[in-house]
C-alpha cells in the first residue's frame, strides 16, 4: 500500500456549510488542505475578478495547500456551462479560459474535468499536482480522480480503488460514517466531502456509536460530551450534548460552527 502523499480528509470551503468556519477554525481542528470548487467561484466572485487576482490565496487566505476542484460537467458546444443558483443566469467558459485561470490562480492541486485537454496546461502549472479521471493516463497526471454518489455501489467503488491504488486517489463524494471509516484505511485515498460539515449544519455529529442528532429531544438529559475519546476543542472543553442541544436552538450559527469543527476533527482522527 502507498505511503500517504495527501491528507485523509479535505473540506470544501465553497459550500454553505463549509463557509461557516474561519480559516483559523479549520486550522484549530488540524485541517491542512482545503478545497474550493471552480463552479462556485465562477458564480461568485466571477471570472473577471478571478482573472485579476495574483493567485487564489489572495481570495482564499489559506496558508496551506488549496485544491481547485475544476471537475465541471461535460462540454456542450465547446463550452462548460454553469447556472447560477442565485439568479439562474448562465455562465459559459472554454477549456482555454479554464487553463488560463489555473495558471493565474496557481493552486497546489487541481482536479480537472473528464474531457479536459491536458495539452492546454502551460509550463507554469508544472508544480501543480494534477488529478484526472483514471482513463487519462498522461505524464502530467499526479493521481486519479474518482467520484461517488449514494446511489452507486460502494463495493464497485472499492474495486476501482484497488485497481488504481498504485497512484494517489482523490475521491469526492458524500460518505456515511461507516464508509468513511473503511476508506481511510487506503493510504492512497484522499476524501473530499461536504457531508461532515453538512451533517453538523443540521445538528448531526459523529461519535463512536455512530451519528447523534443533537436536535432530538432526548439530548436534553444527556450530560456527557459528544464522544469521550474525541480530542477536538468542543469535547475537550466539556461541552455536553445537553448544552449543545440547547445552543443549537438558541444560537444556531454559533453551535453549527462548533459542530462542524467536531465532525471535521472526528473525520480525520477518530474514524
């Protein structure tokens, strides 16, 4: 099995749940690499502002590596098409524009669309780790990019991982806690997922016994921490389930940040 060259878990900052935390909040729970989805960045702040930046870190002030996940939907009539979730407007970009943005933003890691022409990448991206679908076996490829949906067979995914296990694998998807625990045993696999943050956003937290719903009424009488073995800041400060149950109803934004920190820590250290 490969030595790990990428972190186990990477959160996505360009989602509603992922954007709840400050950069310092993520660092407090040991996250060292974060992901930003190009699709979201093309909507906000938009192509013009992105093109004017010296690099991505001037917009996302993260000290560690940043993954630019540019795995857009397939080309249509020579363009990648994105629809804004805010006003429904359509944004179209070409492969050449994507290539120029990658060169401009200088991410440490980039995930490319399945139909992207690797020949468009310039010399300035030589230091960027490039992940592509495994069918593209090119010199520029640092590792393989795989995706997963809950409707897919998890066993089939494991077979794919075994097949491509000789290279680093960047795996994007929403995995339940049991699946997450299975996947981190593969040293070649890095998991990009919004689900730990999304679960926390709705009051669901991870513990040794599975997933707890802190919104449930029975939590009002549980005066223990989320998980007695967890070393995250929330459990270390002895915030009880009963207290967090009260907090999520009274000050939900504060509580969501605490719960996201717990799930992010748990996903890295306790699975």
